[in-house]
């Protein structure tokens, strides 16, 4: 019974540690990769938004040019 209790306590202790034995270098690498993923996601989203803004601006510029040329013809 004592062995069983010891095994239960040992298992609980290992579960509570939650891999705290990982080196700080591994944790830093993990955080760096996570930060790089987030940065890439933000960059791609910003590029998509910029493309939408640029295309909208071009369309509005074309409309204004057509209105201006139609006004100048009269």
C-alpha cells in the first residue's frame, strides 16, 4: 500500500511540474517561433488590407477621371 501511495504521489508531482525541466533555451525557441508566426500573420493581414485599399483608391480615381473628362467635354 505504501508503494502504491508513493507511486500516486510521484505521478502527481510529475504532473504538477508541467515540464518545468525544459531548458530555458527550449522555452525561448518556442516563444520565438510563436512570435514569428504571429508577426507573419500580422504582416500578411496588413498586406491584404493594403491591397484592398490600393484597389479601392484606383477605382475611385478612375471614376473621378471619367467624371472630370466628361465635364471637360461639355
